[in-house]
C-alpha cells in the first residue's frame, strides 16, 4: 500500500511518498516533484513484488557508520567551505573512531547517550599553543553540542541514502544553553603593547596582518587568502573571497591600514625577488607557494605584550567593539563583519548603548 502526502515548507512544496511493506517499517522518501514521487512508488512496489527490495532495516545491518563517513567525505564534505571542512573533519574523525565499526542497526539511543556522556567527561584534546604539555581544559558545552550535531547530521544522511530507518538521534536530548557570546577586546594599553610587539617581531608580515584584522574585523583565514589582485589601494578596498558564509565581501582599506599596506607592498616586492616563480599571495610564505603561517609569531608577540586570555579571533571582536563605541549601529557592524543577520552582533549592543547614553548625557548637560 502506498500514499503520497503534499507538504508546504519554507523552501516550497514537497511530496512525501510512503510505501508500507508487510512485516517491515514503512519506507518513505521526499521529492520536490509529484511525478518523481509517483515514479519512486511504482519502482519500489515493483522491486518488492520481484523480491529485490532490501528494507532500510536490512541495509542497517549490512552497513557500518564508517560506510556513512566514507561516503560523506566523498560526496558532501568537499562541497562545503574550507573552514567548515576543517571544523567538521575533526568531529567526523572522532565518531569514525568511536562508532565506525558499529553496524547502523546497533547504533541506538542508549549507545549514543553513553558515548556523549563519555565525551562530556573527557578533556579537550586541543593543546594550548604556548605549552603542548599543559593540562587541557574540560570539554566545553559548545564543543559537545558541535560533536552531537555532527553525529546527527551523519545519521540523517544515512537515512537519506536508504542505509537506515528511523534516526536514533530523535531520542537523544539536545545540548542547550550554549553561550557563544564571548566578547574579549583590547583596551587602549593592551592595544598599544600588542601593536608594538607585532611591529618588533622578526616576522615582518605579522604587523600588517594584525593591523588589517583590527581595522576591518576580518578573520585570519580571510586575510591570509588575500591575493595581490584583491587589494586596490587607489579605491581603498580589498576583496575577501571564500569567506565563512560563502560570500565575497569588500572591506575598506583606509587611514593607517592603507599606509601600512603601502609599506608592505614595497617590502613584499623585495621579499619576492628571491622566489623561483611569481606568487599571487598578498602575504606569501618564503617559497611563495602558499600564504604565510603566523601562528608562532603571533603567540610570541602576544606573550611579549603580556596579554592574557586573548586569541587572534578576538581582534575581530575588538574591531566590532571599537565600532560600537564609536557610534556604529548593529546593522553597520554586521555589514563590516559580513554577518547576514543581527543575531551575531547583538553581543556588542551594550557598548553601542553606552556610547549613546554618553552622547545624550552630554547633550542634556549642555541644554539644561
């Protein structure tokens, strides 16, 4: 017995086809076109009558999570942004090690909860840059949520590929109350000390990169992907490609940043003379085949400036905070940082409100 149900979604109308097989769970699949849904029903029923059909329950006994991971790496992961590939790969590798040998039919709510509980009680495997021997911190709720979501995604793909039936993640509780609103920015003394240390660094590209981050709020990955052709000092702009949200963004190159980059281009010209071939990178490494790696130089400069609890990404928070304190609206901050919504910039709202309060207070003192 088969049925086709019409459903309205935000992305448009879809058709959910369902075939009931005696002694087996119902088989269903969703299509964008009614004709495709009808064809699938006909083909599935014909396969059942010929005895060729293998249910998702049968497939779940034959396939392991490693089969899902391998297919995910081949078909899905390469189509995602580079930064997403890096963050997901760590979690995918973890679940491959923990559950890869398990048949999909064996992966149930109880097993998943046990694995998540063990993960929650583990230590974060990512060592600090400063000291590889330093004891690691307990895994954060944010990280735990990320790992849980990746496993859910893998099992959803298994379902779409017909490798398993019901997704056991539906019975696994969600990790909630994850606070991702950290705002750590440099005060005036810290900023002065950090810039001084970066300027004195043996790595001559560190200072312009840090100034670029502070001036534009760009991510390190976005800055290092810059090519010479992306910079236009005459127009006062730079084009950031392959950003985290997948869109190209143009950032202003003005004032001190423009002066710093003019000097960097002169230095770069001399630096590149020793290369065998021309390099497209604005901040190239010594052989010119890729962008420079500044991680060690950054840590050394930060330590020299005696700044604690500060990551390179916090330069982005610093830029946004300075914008807020100088009167920029949340919409303007979102435009500079490249956020599509205001949700991610609400963390800076109190800084903007403080600035507005100061202006109104000053006005009241002058007029009353």
